[in-house]
């Protein structure tokens, strides 16, 4: 049986990924700070035949992440896939005079990814197999007002994977960057709901397919590929004028452990 560990599984994409992998017969490890919600996810996964282990996980705590990684590999008998999904949305609170909001987003989304993934790499290197997955975002290509912390964290993790890819490939370790647009989760608010959108269940099924193929970078759903192309050919002065008119308010809520 293949083994997968997923962070940020109490709701949203992480929760849907847990269901999808359980249906496929994987041994599934789930990590989150919200143990009440995680126990409910575990129960629902087991009802559809999943073999599930759950762990209290704070992705901002590298020691906790290392302990959980070691524990899951012992419980499951190894590792095949690790998905760094945990993250938070939210706006920068730009005029507050305080950096707490933006720093919390950066720490959770960026350091949370490296904290989750890196403890598994030595084992994968030794076994010369495995797949690491990060959940980036279309926001890592197209910046929007009020969300500089979120956008920068998502482009940073994509760049980290682009840097890791040639080195890890030597050891047959695949690196997959998933870049969702708006997915129908509790994080999306306001004008964001008017954009092309898929359900978290639809997204998770497609993501599992892409992860198993080992596709390096995947943007989903497809209309966002066109939007990214339009962004790159549009003069930045015109883009800045238009985007401020469109997004004059934040487009995501500040909710923990939900992606993208």
C-alpha cells in the first residue's frame, strides 16, 4: 500500500485530498492543529475504507513537524507522497502600522511548507523514491491588492521547488507544484466567488491525478492559464489601474489550515 502524508486537513482541499486518497486505498497521515475536526475527517475516511493516522501538527513549529514525520513513517512503514497543504489566507492590514498579519501569513505559508517537507527528504533520498508536493497558487503569478503577503508566500514556495527539482531528481524524488485559482472553500469571499471556480472535491481528484503523474507545475482550473498570460502581456501601469478598480476590498478571509 502506498503512503501519503498531508498537512492542513481539517477542511478545504486538504480534507478532500484525504477522502480521495482513502478511496484509492492509500495509508493516509493527516496533520492539523484542529484535532476535533481532524477526528471527524478520520472517521469519515475510515467509513469509506481508509487506513488513517492523525497527528496534532503546527506547521510553524519545525520540531513538532520533525517528530510527526518520524512518527508517521513508523506508523505507516514508510512514505511515498508528502503534500504541504496547510496555510492561511488573509490581507496585509497595510495601514495598521503593525506587521503581525503579514508576518503570520509568510511564516505559516512559507516556513510551514519547508517544516513539513524537509524531514521526509533524507528517507526519500535513501530509498531513492518519493514525491513532494506544495500547494502554491495562481496568486503567485498574479498579485492582487491587499494580499502581498499571501502572493509572495506562494511565489516563494514555487521558486523553492524550482530550485530543488534538479537536485532531487538525481535521487528519483519528484517535486510537484500545484497552483490553484479560486477553489470553493470557506476562504474565498466577496468578488473572488465570481471567478472560475471548482469544488474542493473536483480539485482534489485532479490534483491526485497530477501528483501521481509527477507533473512539475500545474495551474488549475485551465482559465487561469489564460489570465496569467494576459497579466504578463499587459502594461503594468494599466494592470495596476484596473486591478485596483476590481479588487478594492480583500478577496479572502483569514482562516487557518485552508488552501489555496
